[in-house]
C-alpha cells in the first residue's frame, strides 16, 4: 500500500511504501503544545518504507535530549513526523492524504489531558503510556 502525506502549504511531501501501525492519540501537555491541539494523532512506520518526495530541505527539527523529536515544515509549521536519533519512526495522521487504512487504537496519557477535553468512549484509554 502506498500512503502519501504533505504539509499545509504543500511544499513538503512524503510517501510510505507499506502500512501504518499502532495509531494512537497522546494527550500529554507536551503533545498538546507540539501539535497545537487537544492531542496528537500519530502512527508508526517502518523507517525503510518512508521517503521524502519533495521539500526535504524545508524540514526543521526539534529533538530533545533523549533523542526523540519532531520534524515540521519551516514555511507553514505543519508537524509531519516523529524521529528518533535522526530516523523517521512515525507520521502525524493529520498530514496523511486520503484514507490510510488505520484507526486510533488507544488514547495515552489521558491522566494529563486538558480539562476542557472529552475523550470518546470505546477506545482503550491509559492514564500514562500504554504497555
């Protein structure tokens, strides 16, 4: 399966030659700030199945001291993917084009969710990270 994605301005595009897995929504305060939203929506990819098609030079990275970070468009600010030690390990679902054939399987860090957020029933919820 080929999955494509792009930033808001369309200057950066990527492709996943495979499938997404382990989709989750994280409600921690750091994800709320990074994604400017009530939570992140994120799915893992196999690094060897991911490739940049356009605009790689426009990527800006933020990486924490633990090696995990995010890459985003320097023009429009869209958060596109997560990286670990310089390797893409997942994509933000909001930047995926079309139907990627995956649903959120869990909500994590709901113990620190925003007070104004209501989480839908029916999806497993974890107060912290999931096992």
